C-alpha cells in the first residue's frame, strides 16, 4: 500500500464518527450511516480504488461496529423476543456492504445483527478466560451448598 492510502486508513482508524441507525430489516440486516468528514476523510478521497475493495469495507465496517458495540448491542436487545432466535440463527453475517450517499456526504453501511452477537460472545469468552470474577455469576464451587439456607435474610 502506498503512503497516501496508509494515511487515509490511519485517519479513519483514529476517528470516532457518530453512528446513525437508518433501518433494521425484519431479517436482521441493519443499515447505519456515518458522515465521511467524521471518518477523517474528504468525499473526493472515496474515489480511490481501495475504498471499493472487500478488505476496506469489511475492515472499516468491523472497526466501526467494535468501537461502538454498545450502540449495536442496544439494537440487539431491542429485538422482538419472539423473533430473536429466528433473526439470529437463520442468517449469519459474512460481509459488510457500503455505499456513499453523495447527498448526505455520508457512508451507508449494511451488516447482519448476528455480527453483534458474535462480538458480544467473543468478549464474554475472553472476559471469562482472563478474569472469571469479572462476570458476576457463581463459578463451580462458589454457589450455595445444600447446607445453606437460601431463604434466610442476612442481618
């Protein structure tokens, strides 16, 4: 990669653009947008061929979601509970979609909500490996025993 492309990617990685939720499809696809300027880019720079590659779209899309996982977790937890399994397990996120909205000077991103579930699961597994005490649930041997009176109140 040439220096110009590296500079553009570095600016995007250092940015913290505001996420706007545009649409949640019944099948679990999500469309969200970011302003190009908030990504540290000039709209003319998006004409560079690197921005039309699968690498760029997936790399930057994943960076945006991982750095704003709380934003997307709220969408996940807001799904209709009766459709949760159907939405999450009948489809699986594979790649991001991205197109430039010239009217809004923004980038529209599309992904499947299952990617957020994947990230949260990875984070939970990592936390459990690194510090199980961080998860506020009893681990083997830490829960009440048969001799404990779980109905008694502590003084």
